[in-house]
C-alpha cells in the first residue's frame, strides 16, 4: 500500500509512505490449523519464537522485489526505511527491498512497528543476534532490556 502525501505549503516534492506486510510465516501456518488463536485447542509453542518466513513467505518476499522495482521510484538521499525488528519483517525487507529499490537508503528498526506481544511468535530475537544478522539495519533506538 503506497500513500502519496503532500501539503499545499510544502515546497518539496510529495512524500510517499509505503506499507509492506511480512510474508507468510511458520506461525501463520500453525495458527491457521487446529491451533487457532482463541480456540479451545489453542496452545502456544516456543518453537515459533520470532517466527521466520516459511517457504511460501520467502517466495512472496522475493516476488515483491520485482513488483517494488517496477512501481516505486526511490531517492536514497531522502528516503528512510522503517522496519519492525521481528525476524519475519527483517527477512521480508532483505528479500524484497534490500539490494533493490531501497538500495542505499537508511534502514532503521522501529520497535513500535512490531506486532502485538501476546504470542511466542511475537517475541523478538536477542538484539545482538539481529545486529549481527542484519548489519545494514540501524538498531540503535532499541534497548536490549526493553526488547
């Protein structure tokens, strides 16, 4: 979803905000079966901690790269990418935007973009691990103790 934004008093070109949802995850699969959230059979599983993309999600993110490249024009000097620090969103960004349309842009992890926090799959990976895994993302605004 891209929303062009401009104001009548702005002397610069209009801004565009693009929202991208992460691809399908192992937690999505798990929760779509007999373990539906809120059902009497629901059980949370520690195996889904910070659930990564599943093969379908990887395909979705990879194909999104082509779509983004043909539909969005980005100026790296005036663009900042905000991404949730959850693995599924970092992976979606890495596969769809990094090295593509968002090449050269500042990329910042923003805790406020993370989803709800009541399932194991919504609990994030240790910050030091994420910093090592996603070196092109700025995690400086996230406190390890708070994350």
